[in-house]
């Protein structure tokens, strides 16, 4: 890497896991870092939100620099404007919402105001403070102190639109001069109805990322799924000791995404670029400080990107594929099989629910893709594919490869039914369609064969590609399942329609809003 290192020397790097990298960085930087963090902590305040009075749920287990100690600030509160608002559901989208945001300086007594009318935000809820200190891990990067705030809203009414504003001492969203900062959100309905959600992975910070956000907002989604590689603060993403991450990129990303995420719950999971060794043994301490996600996974304090929720008639499951990857192994096996056991239980529970028609699983590394870059991860296939088929998952969404690619219906790694553009698949009998939607904003990848998409169909009998095998090698294969390929910026919009014959209408849209693919998923009678 071109960036001069002051972190882990090359002769020590070898094949260090994320946990080993964390241990080394902590021993190298902790004394200096804690001195800096102590000074930064002089500007932090303790949150008294519903997530816990004065303490972060993630602070102690993840990092001694996630400080929440009370203190004063040197900057007048009326000069400190909140930014980067982003919503997330709690475990029950009908009654729970999490509001998160950032401030450029520490503030006193942060809070959220919420109400049923924009002019009546009478309910005031204290916020929790999670601060992050990042040392100068490279000679080209400064040490950074960041402040993130979170408020948990519980016992909400299903299907209700709420108005909210975020603030602190000196900045009250109820004041006339800040009235324009008021946002809205809507809880999930009590009864299933037609709704749309959107999805992609690998966004980062760019004009293309911003363009995709605006087209997504035009779909009026109930929520958005982000399948890992969120902001690319770690631009290498190799999970190696020479990875350098610029913590400031997270704030750029949150500012960019606020136009959508302040209204649309932005549900993220973890990619290889989201492992940042300084913060915690598995690299997710930074993510835990910046996001407040459902806490119903196998280990929410240490694996925040693993969770599930039900919206309407659709069960959504988020997974951390770093745990099973054969390609990027810094975190491979870190859960000791606990995540996979949880997945088995959760899929069984969801499939047994009478109110759930469809199960959608999203995670980062691709189950099936043919790009010249990452292609497919055999670890995902070996570990999770049998569970997807056992519990009849209806749709799998991945990122990692910066393209759009969609398979035919697959069973046992073979085509079980061809699904042309505009086609239909009964997922209860005919197999699972896998979608790679990783063209959200970062530089694009390419395929070994020509693109094939709506208006430009070039069907092929087979495509030469490879998948990663245990030990990090590549196994060449000729596959028949690559049905749609598109090498430009794009995202997914999925409309769920409940009823006697429920269906998912899946549409892929280019950054321009032009449709490049569409198909339907249905379920037959039990």
C-alpha cells in the first residue's frame, strides 16, 4: 500500500486475523490513544436514553475509547448543527424505531423530540452518546474524535407517521429557526399490505452513490437494505494488517445518505471493507458506535450486522458473511459456528409463522456471481446454502461484486428453472433466485462475457468463472445460471403484495431510473 504505515510492521503482519490485528494495535496505541481520548472525553456527555442511562450498550465490551463520561463543552451548543441522521428499525418495526445522528463537537444533554404533528413535538427523549477515538494509524491521517448519538423509540403505534427533530442544549428543533430540520418516519402497519423496499451493497461516497440515493427515494420505500461495504473508510478491504481506514469517511457517508436515511430506515450489514481492527477484536466496534440495529442476532454486542425483522408479510434476515468467507479470511470462523446455528433457528421460526409469506436474506459475499473480481464465495455455498434450501428462502441479495447480476432459480448449485427477464419462479418448488446488487456507487467491475439485460438480451449457454475454495484458492467452473448481467450503477426495488397468492415483484433499476431487469417470486400452496 502507498500510504506510509505507523501501525503493524510488514515483518509482523503475515496472516494475522482481525482479532490479532486488534490486539497488536491496542498494545501499540492504547496509552497514546487513551491520553487523546481523555482530552476528547472532556467534551462528551452521558446519554440518558432508553438504551441505558449514561452507558453505551457496546462501549465496555468493544473498546475503552467508546467513552460516555459526563463533562462540559468548549463550543456553544447553538453553533453545533447535528448531521447524518439515519433511522433503523428495532426488532419490531411496528412499534420500535432507532434514531441516530452525529455532531461535529461534543454537546450537552442531546435529545430527540417526537410527536404526531410537526408543530407539536412535545415528547422529549434523551439520547445515548457513543464517542469514538481513532489514532493516526497512518502518517497521512490525523487522529480523529467523533461523537454519535442514538435514541430508542419504543411503544409506538403501528402504521403511524411520526415527526421528529434532534437537538441538544442550545439547539432545539422545536425552535422556529430550526423548524426546517424536522424529519418524519412511519412504523410498519399492524396488518400486511402492499409495500416496497430497496436494496444494494458497496456504496461508498461518490456522485454515483448520491444519484442512486435520489432514485431510491423516488420509489417511496418502507426501508432500505445495505448489503455491506458501507462507506469504504477502509479502502483496501483485504482484512489485512496493512489496511488503513480514514474514520472521517464515515461522516462524509452519513452526510451524503441523510437525504434518504432520515426518513427511510437504513438497515445495514457488514462487508469486508467494514472490518476495522482498531475498534474491537472482530473490527466491528466502529459500526456499533455509528449504528443502532435490531439486537436479536446471535451476539448483538459483538456482531451488530446480524439480526432479523418482519415487515408486513416478509421476514428479513441480515448476516455477516465475513464469518464464513473462503476469500477474505481475517474473520473467518470468528463466531465458532454460532451465527450459522442462529440462522438455522431463525429461518425455521420465520418459515413456521403464519403471517410470513416470504423470507429475504441479505449479506455481503456472493453466493453466485461470475465477475472477473470476487466471483462466488465457496464458504457461503458450503455453510449457508443448505440452510437456504432447507427452509425455502425466497430471495437472496448480495453485494461485494460491483455489478448487477441475477441467476436463474437454483437448487443444489444447479439451475432448477430458467427465469428470463419478466419471468416467474415459485420459490417453494422451483428453487431460489440469487441477486448481486453491488453497483451502488463504487468503481465498477466487469464480467468475462458480454452484459445481458432488458432491451439488450444476450443469453449464453454457459459462462466461465470461478469460486473461492477453502485455503484461499480459486476453482474454475463453467456455469449456466448467470441470467442477467449489467455493468453500470444500479439497485433493487422489491414490491411485496400479500394475499391469497402472494408475490414479490423484483425490479432492478439503473442509476438513471431505467429498468434493466424484473421478475416475480411466488409461493405455491403448502
